[in-house]
C-alpha cells in the first residue's frame, strides 16, 4: 500500500482499557521525596552517570506500564477493501 492513499477496511475487533488517573502509591511518593532533598541531588550530580542511569530506568518502567486506552483492529483482507484506487477501475 502507498502512504497517504485512502483505504477501506473492516473493523475486526476493538479493545478499551480504562486509563483513568490514579493517585500516587506510597512507595513512589516516598522515593520522589527522597530525590527532591538537597543532599540527594548533590550526590546525584557528583556521582557521574550512576545516578542518571537509575532515573532513566524508572522512566523506562513508567513508559512500559503505559497502556493504549482505545485500540481498533482492522483488516483489508476481503472483497472491496484496501486502497480505494484498486476498486475504482474494477
């Protein structure tokens, strides 16, 4: 298929996941408080790359936990589906 072309597709399934915001857990709020203290910030700056790696790992875990709220599954495997130009001349 060519990018930017109009297509026809059939919805085969859909998935809805409730992603309503939730309050912070007790463990994440205590770790946030520890990271915001002046002493721990100075240690992280002087430690070189060691402190940055731990923060990067936490951010990576949060991205992995992100869920897609609404997902639509589709198919173009049927008569009359696919790129519209394919069917205009048929």
